[in-house]
C-alpha cells in the first residue's frame, strides 16, 4: 500500500466544508463566544498622539465609574518580558530576545513612550462592556507631544538598508551588472509605483477571553497560530508555555493580522490576573486599525531593459517601504522579482523608513503582493514599448530554471497558465492599441499579469486515533481561518485510511493538540496535510500489523503490499472476499483505539529544487469616460499550484484573493493625517473594500500539475497566490482601456479624469 492509496480518493474532490453547517447555523464557536462564568469585560485605552511621552495619566474618575473593577496603565502594570533596561513599550513591538521575531515578548504598558497613534496605553476592566467602554473615556492623559514622522515620501532621506528582511533574502540581491544590462537594451522602462497602507479587516475582529486557574492561563483567542500565541504570551508573562492553553476553533478571517500574538492578548491576560476573574477583550473595528498591524506603504522603482526581441537584459527593482520606530518589520517586496524572469542582470534592493505608525505586519502574500504589482505593471509598460503582446513577453522571458538559486523548478506552469488563460479569456479579441476598444461611452480594456508564491512547508505534528467503532479522530493544533483546513484534513485522512470522509472527525485549534506552525505563508495544506497523512499511514500500519500475525484473521500472513483499504475495510488485493473492517479488528483485539502521533518534516528536497506556485490573471475593465469609474467586468485566474486537495475550497481561496486584488487596484487605502499621525478612515464605511456590486463573475481554474518534489502529497498551497499580480492585471487593463497609466494605487476616479 502506498500513502495515497485508499480507493475512495477522498482528496481531490470538491467536498463541501465539513464545518459549513455549524457556521451557517451559529454552532461554530468563535473566540468571543465561549460561555464563561463570572466574566468581566475589558476595553483598551489608546494614545491620541503619535509620538512623545505620557506626562500624566489620571485614572481616578474611571476607577470611580460604575462597575469598574480595575484600570491598568504603565503606572501599575506588571513587569513584562525578560530583562530590565528595555525602554520600548509600543503596542505590538518588542526588541529584546533572539530567535523567532514572532515570539519576542510584547512589552505593553511598560513605560511612557508613545511611538504611534492608537498605541495601547491602558486597559479598563468592568462588570459590563458598556461600563468598561464608558470608563475608558474617563481616563485623562496628558502628553508631551513631538512631531510624528508619518510620511514615507517626505522622509526618504531617513531610508536605511535593513540588516534582514522578513524572509531569508538579503536586502540587496541580484546578479550581473544592471548598468551594463540597461546599456545593452534597445528599449527601457524606468517608472516608480506606489502602494498605500492597507488593513486586513477580517470580518471577525480580534478577541480574547483570558481565564486563570491558579498559575494556569487559558486564552480563547481569535488566532491563526495557537502555538505562536502560547510562546509569545509565555515569554511576555514569564511563565512556562505549558501553563498556557490557547484555543482557536473557528476564526473569521485573519489574513496575517492574527498570526502573532498582539498586545490585546497580553492586556486580557494581565487584566484577568488583576481582577481575579475571566476577562473578555474584543477590539473594536476602529481599534483593529491600530492594534494588529497593516500592510506597509511601498514606493517601488522598476527599471527594465530589453532587446527588440523582448529578451530582458536588465531588471532593477528598488523598494522603499515603511517599518516602525520600535521594531523592525521589513517586507520582502522584491522576492518575486528575483526568480520570475530570465535576465543576466538584476538588482533587487530594499530600503526602509521608520515611521510613527502601528508596526506593519504580514498581510496576505506579504512581499509578493505589492512587489508583483510593480513588476507586472513594468512588464506591461515594456510590452507596449516593444510592441510585443504582454502574454508573449512573459513567455519569452520564462526561465528554464530558478535564475536566482540556480536550481531546477520542482514544477513551473506559468506558460501553461498564460496560454490556457489567454485562450479561455478570448485574449485574441483584444486590439493591442490602447484606447481602441469602446462600447458607447465605456472604454474597454484587457490586462494580464503573472502570479507567483513560494510552495512553503514547515514541520508539523498530528495524531490519528482509529476508534473501535471504526470512526477516526484526527488531532492537530492547526487553525482554520475559513480557508477549509478542517475539510481538507478530513479528506487527507479519509484517503490515507481508506475510509469515507463521514467517518473522520478533525479537531484543531488547541495547544493541547500536537503542535504545528500557524496558518500563514500558504503552508497549511502542505504542512498540516503531510502531518495528517503521515500519522494516518502510521496508524493504519499498526492495524495491519495486528492482522498479519493473527490466526483469527482472514488476512493473516499477507504483506502490506497484498492489502488495501476499501470503504473502511482492509481487504486482500487478490481476493476481496477476504477482509475485515477496522472496527472488527480493534474489537477482536479488545482495543478502544489505535493511536499514532507523528512529527512530519520536509526532507532536504527544498535544497535541490526551487518550489513555487504560478498563475496568470486576466482582467477586463469597462471605464465610464465621463466619471472615471472603473468596473471590472470579467476576471479569470489560472493557477498551477500542485495537487489541489479540494477544488471547491481552493477555488474559493483564489476568488477571495482576486477580490482583494481588485480592491487593491481600485478601492483600498488607509489614509493618514500627517499632522497627527492617525488613520482617518479607520472604519468599514470609509475604508473601501469591494462589495458584491464591484465584483464580476470571477472564473478560476487550475492547470493539472503533478509535482513529486514539493512533498509526498504534491501540494503547493493556495492561500495567497490568488492576490499576487491581480491588481496589476486590473491596472494593465485600465491602461489598455484609457491609454493612461496610473502608477499609484488605488486607481480612484479622480486619478483617471
Ligand atoms: Mo498570511 S499574511 O501568511 O496570514
């Protein structure tokens, strides 16, 4: 039997979400919904300046307010983190400790320094939410204000070269000689593109219920990463991680803002400790903008050089992005550029300006999302200058192997994605001339862009319990952000054990279960899926071992290869009348269950192959000439992302990413008031995201891709690639429709008129 055997092929089918019914009936319990006795409510107090110091904080009125149990500020907060001498307090940030930056302590309420508007400076705990919220308004804070540094454009002189980026890529990378390459070019592009600050805005805002029992802490948390929150909270409170249990069964979206612990987790924990009662802390929608990070603003200069035949002679991608004052977060904006196209000369450089703004964090395809917008816009500009079709230009420069790592691709289907997509989209109907297609007063444009995202996998553990009634329980710490984790793990387990998916129950989202990395980096399916497959195979092997030597079994003496599982029944391949169910075997052996727990790690293959997903986006826009209003009228995304475990949930991921790409192109922007450093549109009324009326029929398909190298499941992961390049396809369509190139997102009507 091999790992993928199982004759029902549960994986690969468009199975409905196993948690769908619970979600639509309200049965799925989210963090803020855990019934807790004697619950008190906490409300965060945020700074109303972006830079300076608290000179006085008067909590007396708040403390006397009805129902108030405690007010915690820097004056009476417990000491957090490891050592003394750390002057940094700002919200999410932490500067000490080595290792994983995501597990560093969060030193909230430790001193008077303010480094951004909305920094958490206190927490009020009361009997009811209303009482806590009212009292939070009564906290009087006096500041010594300084002028905040919030504009990236006006502070380029402060740009510095960071020591490292979020991923292991040098801040400056490349090969060859960019100046030489540009000199050899027949045609050049030199343009600068800008992407704004954006916010994740998941439907469910961040929430934590903190419950202490003696020295043990339970956090019911809206988290992408239960083990990560456990570690960070342990490091911050200086208690052993095993004393902390983090539970996150259902999450209403995260997109990166729920990946690491944030200061509200710490505030909930210390609040519960202080009032000796369970405490619930839910961030308001407005507080979400200043409490859980954002996508940083980027300025990206793209220089391209090409010969007349379209072959690139030079690619330069020079990026300036924002980081925050207290902690370094540098997005790897140029990571996609490094490996995307063939060119002998390339330079990718990252610079950063520290701003008095909430620390940026990962947000759906951090790095690739802004970076590929710029690169793919530049490629489009180059195509027009060369007079080469933009689909063709990308195919001409498709590299036979990873040009950065000098490794073969584990698989790369970009050309197939472009060709299949062009055919399906009717690309041949496009008149290459800008502003040449029109219907009434609507200008029509077609745009294309490529997508890429790495196929990541991380070590993960899982446990499989085959129960005596034939049912299967799979346990793994993993989280499901709404992406379909429960469902695909059910499918993987069903396939590996040869049982029907209805027999399988998956438990996730709890640090008491075998540990995993958080859901992020599109590695969930590959990491959790591999772990679940491995532990199911191990459990199945234990059951096979039970029958092989058992004289009571009709399967006695058969080797592993002589047997297979069909519909929960282990049978002889030669003679399927010989067989027994898991249930029969366990019952005869008086076993309540057969358990296997496995830690599943990538082997060294990632050193031998470059592993990425690829895709192609095709957008059609209709632009009202009089109003400058852009409507995306059609969108097609074609992706090569390895084996697709569930075409339905995977397509939903891609559609979600494309919706976001359309939002990035046309709507999304967090506006900063440069005088005060606050976000002006910190609500869903004024922070525009696409709504149903903005979204056309989005078509998504996957090219067949069998990649034996990425992992035994052949899975690359589909969380993030959907958004990468999508905004560029829209921007390129806007240029094609109008002849006007908008290089700063979002492309609002004022920029088009
Ligand atoms: Mo994703 S930004 O890795 O949650």
